[in-house]
């Protein structure tokens, strides 16, 4: 699988997009050093302003560590039409920075603008992450607004920078369950928006702990998958979160997204699925933790070592 390269992301060091999280953060220089030292060759950007936002400075940070910029997460509350313009502005700001620092050359891949809902902001969706029922979803009118906003932003990014956009399904947002992913993809243009398939969010969002759900999802949505996030989901913690009614952040705090190989995601089979379909893009390891949780460098090393055992 020489055409697949392995990246990591600031979220594995507790640098998450959610506002108001407490806990000691990790400086970007330390994060990038540890990411490189544990065997990864690419990174996502993280929150706007976490890494340098001046292109020459960011390029220097990446080139000094021989790292590629893979993409950047852009959350927008797409349910609300009055935030689409500001969401577009945010996405364009990020896209221009990505375009300025992208790798060049024959084998270089364009970085992605990774569009997502403003996850963790709706109290019902946040409280019920991992056990969403249809009654908690969007109305038809809201779906049209949501999908239309996503297409608007993706089109603006493509027209202004030439960069592709992908959508990230995510727990505690309005596109979490397999049926919600299907609805979103049905309502959006595949030429504008691909899909980020996040194994951990998919399994937790499916309401199951059965790793076969991952393969079912890849078979179902594979034609739209342009980018992969490798994240594991711990079955006992996921089950406890559902049984005890934990909200999304409590589940994350308890380690629902564990180190690779310790949960239910069948990564070896997922890797074979990718190989059979000649996947030639990035795999980004993400072990979502809250600020100050765990030992990110040691976890990043164990996650990279685990992937080598399945020939990645």
C-alpha cells in the first residue's frame, strides 16, 4: 500500500474545535515535533490560529519537519442559512492558507477543506450522541438549507482556490447516523463534495459496537469516500455511554475513542478494503482526546506501530 501515506492531527493532542474546553493545551511546535518523531508524514491544520496563519511561517514549520499539510477542519452551523456567508468566509480563509502551503510535484495530493456541522453546539444532539433517533434529526426544509449551505461553501472553495472539499460526518452534529450520511450525500453534488469516512465516529454514531458496521458503511458510501480518518471506538465504553446517558464530551473524556487496535474497528479489514479499491489518498490517525488527557506522544507512537502490523 505504498500509495497510502499516514498522517495525524492536532485533535490527537487534545486540540479540538470545540469552544470552552478546559485543560492544558500543547503548543503547536511540540505537537508537530512529536507527530514527526512518532512516524507520521502529514498533519491537518487544527483550529484556526493554533498553527501560524501566515503562509511563509507555516510552510517553514512544515518543511523543517518534512511534513505535508493534509487538510483542515471547518465547522459551520449549516442548519442556519444566516451563518452560511460567515461559514463561506471562514472556509475561504482556511483554503487560501492550505493552497499556499500545499506540496507540489507529481505525486503531491491537494489538501482538503474538511467541512462539518458545528458539532457539539446543539444540546439535544450533544446529549444523545451515539444513540440518535430519527425524531432528533432535521426537517426536510432544514435538510435543504443544510445541504445547500454545504454546496455553496464547497463551490466557493473550488472556484477561489481549486481545492477539493469533503464533508465529515461527526457525532454530536446533524450528520451522525448512517441514514443521515445517506441523506446528506443524496442531497449534495458528488462533484462538489466528497466524504471523509471516520471509522470511530461512524461506529459510535451507528448506535452499535459491531465492527462489521464499518465495512457496511464503506460498501454503502465508498464511491464518495475521498479521505479516511482512522479512529477506534471502545465497545465497553460506548455501551456504558449509551446505558448511562452520557453526553458526547463525557464519552470522549472516558476514552470512547481509544488507541487503535483496542476497540471494535476492524482496521486490517478496512485496510484490505482500501487496497482492493486502489485507494491512493491519506489516512489520518485521530484519537480524539480532551485537552490534557492521556499521553498523546506515547499514544501516537503506539497507534503508528499498530498500523505497521497491518502493513500500513
